[in-house]
């Protein structure tokens, strides 16, 4: 059951304020993933969990403010909130079990790197940022 919109608004804005585009429907996801056929696209699967608040969203902010190559597109869905959009996004990497929060990095439309929840929780935001930056540099143009 989705949380009240006012409760999750600040959690959404943590990502949209640094350039992530929210995908709110299955159609939004399909349009965005069509555009993701070229270049590098980072998708954040947002969540209300503590590890999203303490590690995932701050880690993304740090990674994008660093010296690493920056993805061409930043997209986000909010798990357990935008249910249709999240399910559609997961269809693009159906062989990976659902995980939130998580990050999916696409290069020319192909999933090249995935960071599931178990590689986020229990770490600090700086460690996650370093992992994201390493992936950006490895797969960036």
C-alpha cells in the first residue's frame, strides 16, 4: 500500500533536485528506456527504507557531484509508490530479483551494472558513491 504523497515528497525531491527524472507510469518508463538506447543511463529505484535515506540517495548525490563521468540520463522510480512504473522498469532486467533501494546502469540500452540493496545497506554513502563513480568511469563514453 503506498504511503501518503506528502510523506514521500521529500524522498522524491532528494533525487529530482539533483537531476533525476521521475517515471510515474509504465508509459513513462518505456519512453525513457527508448531514449536510453544511446549513452549511459542511471536508474535509481527509490524507497522509504532507512538505507535509502542514509546511504542510497546521499550516495547518488555524492557520486554525481564527483569527478567521475556523468550519465547522460538520470531516471528514478519509487518502489511501493509508483507500482506500475516500478514493475515496468523491472521488466528491463527481469532476471534480477526485486530490490529496493537499488541502482541500474544502462549503456546503449543494455544493463551493464546493478547495485542491489544488499550492496547498499550497512555501508556509508561515500562507499556507495565510490562504487557508482567506478561504474560511471568504466562504462562512460
